[in-house]
């Protein structure tokens, strides 16, 4: 299937500000749309199949894995999550630019199938600032913060060998948002 749209993959450790940056630029670029992932977890109140996720049972999800129908997939807390290739191929064939939010390991798997993706790594200004942000949320107990910090250090080490076209340090939100907007406009040629 011929692709006209592009795939934009964001990766970042928890607390780097990736979600906030993405949300701030999405309304400014109408051709962007979020990827819809598949999951085996049950829908939460208000979630709609095909909009928020494709909700699948374990048997179908495993069959799709075996058939190579996912660009990447992972198991998280007993539930399976993955990015269906058909969704990506159909969206890009329609000229849509698709935003994906993948961890560094998922990005590496994704690169094998879609090596021409636009990888953007969002980085904190420092490890100390990342920890300050995680603590500043006030939502996680100490053991969760420690796990997130451990995972962040691991992700940052793995990202060094990753294929990211762009690395953006989110040290000052407005400046970082503007830089991200410029990157996207240049990459998407808009």
C-alpha cells in the first residue's frame, strides 16, 4: 500500500513532558492524528472501540501477533498492547500523518517495519530535573518514583543507540513547543 502520510514516533522517559508537548502542537497541525493501539484490557468508562483503542480478546491478539499484524507490541501488567499495521498503512495511504507514543524498546521494534519513521526523542534537561518533575506531580508513592527513575535511566541509555532523527531537550516548555512545531512543519513539509 502506497503511503502518502508520515509516521511520527515520540519517545521519552516518564516525566520528560512528552504528552504535554504533543498535546500542545496537535491542534496546530490538522494533518496529525494519534495512532489507535490495540489492547486486551477491558474498556474504561467512556472509551470507544476504534477511537481510544481497538479492544481485542487475548486469542485474537495472539493470532494477530503470529500473523505479523503488529508494528510493535508489548505486555504491560498482564494486558497486551500493540500497534496494528493495517491502521497505520490505511491512515498514511489517506495522507494522514500519524503520531505514535512508544517507549524506546517499542521504537526499536517499530523501526524494523517502518524504518523511514520520524523519531523524536524528548529529553529532560537533567536527571535531577526529571526526578523533581516526577515528585512534583504528587501522584506517585516513593516506590513508583524509584521504578520510574530506574526505567528512565535504562531508557536513556538505550536511546543512545536508537534511531531518532531529532532529540529535543524540554527545558522550557514554550521554547520546546516552538522547536517541536518547527521540527514537525519541516518534516511534514507544511
